[in-house]
C-alpha cells in the first residue's frame, strides 16, 4: 500500500509521549490464541504496547501514515 512507512523513518514525538513523528498507525499480529481477530490495528506505538500487555505478544507487521490504510490491512489479514 502506498501509505506504508518503514519504522526506521519515524521518531518519538518529544511533545507527545507515546506518539511518533510522523504520526503512524500499526498492524500487529497477536497470535492465534486471541478470540476471533488475529490482526489488530491502532496508533503506534501505544496500541502495540497495549496489545503486548493484554495478549502477551504483539508483532508489528505493517506501519502506515493513514489509519484507514492500517484498518484495511488488518481487515484483509483477518
């Protein structure tokens, strides 16, 4: 997808902890032990941290500048 971005092209936002510059949205694989949806999406890196806490793991599989693109990718993978 055209909105995909490498994690190496982001940096922490010093004015807003838990966000990046540019703002990004990730798609995470939480494994097959979850109920229903294996792939989740949300604000990077906050959502990834929440998923790792809640499910024991969260592997970033894609990163996007656009939330809609991240949602679309998660829906496709699920």
